C-alpha cells in the first residue's frame, strides 16, 4: 500500500491491524514500514490455531462470524439414483 492510500484510509487500515493483520507501506515500490498489532494480541496455543491465525492475518481466509443451522449435516440431497452403485458400475466398466 502506498503512503497516500494509508493517509486517506488510516482508520480502515488501523481497524485491520486491530484484527491481527500486518500492513506493509511502500514508497515508490520500496517497502519503508510495517504496521502490526502491538504486543497485546493473544498467541494461539496449538499449531493448527497458529496456522489459521496466520492465514487470517495475511488475508488468505476470513473466519465465519455466524453459526451453521444445527440440522445442516443431516440433510442429504435428493438424488434419483444409487450413487454408490453408479460408482461401482463405472469402476467395473473401466470408466
């Protein structure tokens, strides 16, 4: 991000830093600064949580804020054929 963009949207970028992201500031395509959360951020305890936190900080993923409907895993799509039998038939016929 450029200096002028940082100046014009400072509140937005500080909000992103508060949520754990690191912001890199450039001047004419040269990195001149890095804005990152101050030491108060909690460090995740296990490797999986640390990995997810790192992906979120880099903007690769966003964690869900809502919850899933309790019955969603039990719902099956309405399919008019036996899917397992169709797969086995394909394997038998070499497709």
